[in-house]
C-alpha cells in the first residue's frame, strides 16, 4: 500500500529548508507551531535532545547559527516517504554547504516531520554526528 503525504507537509519542509539556507529567524519561526517539538535522537551528552515550544526551538536555532562554522547552501532530497498519517513524512536528505573550518561538506540526515495547519508540529531530526563532527572539525553539537 502506498501512502501519499499531504501537500502541507511538503510545503512546510521546503519553507524550513529555505529558512535554514538564508538563516532567516523570522522565516524559521514562522515554520514552527507555537507548541512544536523538535527532537534530536542522536546527540552527545550535555546537548539537548528535545526542545518544546517555538521559543525554545528558535533559541537553539539562532544560537547554532551564531556559533556554527556551517553555512547551508542547498538540500538534496534522496526520498520522501508518506506514512499512514498524511501530515507526517519521512525525509531522506543531504544538506550541502561550506564550513569555515573544513571547507565543503555534505551532511546526511533523516527527518520525521509532522505538519499541522501549515506549520511544523513535531520533528525528529536524525542528523549524522560523524558527518557534523567532520564538517565542523569538532565534537557535534547536534
């Protein structure tokens, strides 16, 4: 059986990607619901694995943008899978960009994203820690 994702989940994904590339706090804030949850199941000790609420998520995102040597330039979609919930998608992707410490990078990533009313309600972000560490030249912060 094939499950088709809603156009809303796909549109939210594209808005999130564009906000990450442009580092627009206003646009990124508009992507998340006020009560959104963003989780990173794979993190180093001492790094938050779950942020609840748009304000907490945006504090994390803007702190990352201000301290990270990584600049995202484009996303490459490997696959997008629908689920039994049409508002939830599983995204296999890579983000490409430039690191001020190590040069060009590619970060593989899988996200499980749920959109409600045109905004992210919940995301589980399975970032590759070894790829982040290689791109930054230091232990992963996400």
